[in-house]
C-alpha cells in the first residue's frame, strides 16, 4: 500500500482502528508489538499512520463535498490541543464537525474558533443550518439569503436545567413543555413517520406546545419582575431571542429538533482527548479529522471500519479519480461491501 514499505494493509488498518476507534495511543500499540516480539521504531508507526491517512484524503474531501450539498446540515465545534505553543503548553485548536442529511459526518480542523472558519468550511452552502447559538453561525446565515438558520432545542433546554436550583417551579414548568415536544418526536420515530405525515404530527402536537411555551415566557418576564441576573431570566430571554430559529422544525419535516445526532457522532473526539490527550502538530490534528470522519461515518452506517479500510486502501491506487465518491463509506456500503477485498497476507 505504501511505497518502499513492507507493511501489509491489515497492519495499517489495524493501527488506525486501534488508535482512532478504540483510542489506544501509538506508544501503547508499540509496547504491545514489542511484547509480541515485533521490533519497530515508534517513528515508523507514526509515519505509517500519517502516510496512510494521506492516501484517504481524497475520499474525505469527497465526503465533505457530499455533506455540503445537504438540504439540512448540522454544525458544531469542539476543542483539541494541537501544536506546541511553548515549553509544556499546547495551542488550542478546534474541530468543526458537520453532519449531513445522508448520515455522513466530517471533522474539518481549524486553528481557532473564529467566525472566518465557519465561512471557509461552509462556503456557498444553501439550505438549513442547525446549530447552537454561537454567533459565527448567526453571522454566516445573515449574510446568505439561501441559508435558513435553525436552533437546537437541547441547548435551550440546558439553560432551564441550570436555572432549576434558583427557580425550580418556573423551570420545571418550562421543562415539562419541552418534554412534551420531545414526546411527540419519540412518537414520530416509533411510528416511522416521514414527510407530510411527520409534518402533520408536529403541527397538531408540537406547534400548540411551542406556542404556549413562548407565550408564557413572554408573560412571565413581564409579570414576575425577576432580576436580569436571575438564571431563569437569562434562559427565558435566550429562548425568546431564538424563537424564529427554534420554530423552523415545525415547518420542515427534514429539520431535526436538536443536534443530538451530531453530538453522538463527535463523541470519539472528546474520548480521544482523554486517551491521546493532544496532537503534536496542527497537521496531525487535521489528519485526525480526516480518519475520524471516515471511521465515524462507517459506524453510523453499520459498516465495519476495519473491513472498509482494508478494502479502500487497496482500491485507492486503481480506482478512477473521477469516481472517488464511490469510496466514501455511505456509497461503498452499496457498491463494494459485499465483495470487499481482504488483506493479501491474510488471504494467503
């Protein structure tokens, strides 16, 4: 697979799976190899991982391009330490995960949380963007007529949970309204409703609850004379400010109520931070984003990441560049999964 290297594709895929799916740092993998009588330099393993991810970069690019064609797109940001700032200190970088409506996820890396990175990643995106209330998304949507901004109910709910200690009765009442909306979503999933049937369910069940909630919040802020510093006041004003964005899901059945699906997909990043802690370089962090995008999408689609990587790493040298999208996990599952190529070494 790699020029001037005797490493079998099964070894390369195994290194990637152990590190990025099961969060086993390379030094531990190196220790395990040493214990088994396989003596290699640590730098050799690092080189193999970097070079293998480089082979997969075009596949990642094709997947990110596919995600950015989604009619509904979820986006968030999560921190990662990447690159040395000074002795004993690392720079703060960010992954900006994006989740498309065909259940694909990508983890573009940027050196900061600056607004310009959202613009660079989203480019000329047209559709509905669902996110938390970070100003970068608001600023992006305001400048693009073809972008509808939707907000995440889970983030709004969190603020009322935080206000429970100070205003338990008021917070409990709001949370019960929100639970009612989520119960409707549970029923939609259980009944497997789509399109017009899903929209009708939301219109009849969720819309009255949402209207009652916002009307009560407006009345409560006027009548209760709560201090501006009160956590409930902050949560209520926050919800009312986002009202148009929070109501988008009521008029579009494809828009989810929250970004929890993205939160679940990006879980490997914080789990990785606890295992391998940081990336020595920003280039290394970018490569983490590439491989984690493909592995996480495999998991979402029920594809075994090891089988996928063993097959795709052998196809990259022979597959037409114009059809690279066929090697993304979502399409690979339909085109190649039933005839996946095994490792030559294991096949023999």
